[in-house]
C-alpha cells in the first residue's frame, strides 16, 4: 500500500485546546497578532457528550484562525467552572505522553518573547540560537497557566515561508515526547506519514537547553528527533522527540477534566477508505462520531491514540 492509498494527504488543520479562559488567548493572538475569531458559541449537549466533558458544567468554544488561512487554527474549549488540573502542567520535556507543544513562527523572537512574557507566559529557557539540519533558527519555549507550551521559532536561514509572521504565525508543527522512537514512527507510518527529517544524538549548539536541559546536560544528553508529515511539508507536521533522560509518563484522554492540548485534527477525503486502512494495519479506534464542527460543517471523525497517549483525530466533511 503506497502513501497515496493511505487516505491522509495533509498535516493537522486544527488543534483542540482546553483552557481556563479564552480572553488571554484573544488578547494575544487576535488583538496583537491579527488572528480572527471565526466561531464562538455555547457547546451543545451533543458535543458535550461527544467530547466527554462534564455534564454538570457549562461549556463553550471559541475558534480562532490565522489571518491568511484556516490551517493551523485553534479551537478553545472553556468550562464553567474551569478545570483545575492541567494535562502536562508540571511535566518536563523528558516526561513522555500526550502532546508536548505547538510550534509557531515569529518575525523577531525578542519582540515575541517579550510580548508573551507580558501576557504571563513563562519561558522554559532563554531564546537559543542553533542549527537544525539546513535551518538556522532562534527558539524559545513558552508555557502558560493552562500548561500549554508554544515554541516560538524565528528562522534565520533559509528565508522563512511567506506566512503572517508578525508577531506570530499559524501553528505549523507539534511535538510529542515519546518513549520509543521506532514504535512511534511505525505507528504514524501506518497512518500515511513519511519521515521528513531525522536527527539522532546530542543536539548541536547546546540546543538541548531549549528543552530545559542544563548546559552540561545539553552537551551530553541524546535527543532524537523525527519530523513526520503525509506529504513532506512543515505544515501541520508531527515532531517525535525522545530525550535520553529518565522521566515520568502521562496518560491522556480527550475530555479528561484537565486543561491543555487535547488533540490534533487532520482532514481526510474518504472515511470508509481510511477505516479500511486502520483495520488493515490493526490500529485501535479510540472513538468515532458524526457531529457539527462550526464553522467547518458536518464531519465524520475518528480518534486514534498514539503509543504515548497523544490523541489524533481524523475528520471528513460530509455533504
């Protein structure tokens, strides 16, 4: 079965987040970065049930999108009263499980770094200047009180893509911290992903400091990275990261009453064909539903859980 037969041809289009309050996100991304609110409403009882949210709370959603595309958009889920716990709030970059971070491009990392700090985001390290493959970048990881990490990346060379960059672009990549690299590569390969880029060993330029490693740890700790995408683009790609440092493991399910990154959502063209592929590879389905994702429309969606408990949703628009 070749890649074109696998039913998935593009990266994730939407990220599902559970947050305490949408206002800080709107202030940062809509007011300061030019993103747009494309949908905001209370959640229906049907969607509350599908997302496995607490029935005794009120829930609403707000979908925000970059100004130039709907790819890389964020769907914010807000519960009243808010969930107190976070999915990865106290976890380090070597603690495995769930979805670790979301990557955005910035025009000037010093400006964006200062802006995020102004809005209460905490840095995991100072911005680090390093080389990854053929790319020269400056990068910093920022975490907010929802336990959500955004990697701010300024690409020095080659020239960055012509996305909206000032001060923050659409989400273009997401990292998963994994226990076993080959197992995860096999899992995503079965879904139709290809390895776009691979690094094994100690990161150059002490770049492990980006992940929160000390300077000495960064010089001696292996950090294996595999970036995967169905059609070899850095647009909605998955970045598998294995850090050779002991840590804990986080098990996550959608709607588990914790704030944080809930799921990555990938568009597909033919659900029946995709389900045949899943069955042929012996992959387990976590959930399946038909629902209405405003403002996208009626969708048929299936959730599959990665070997390290990251939730991947694949959706097909229904006529």
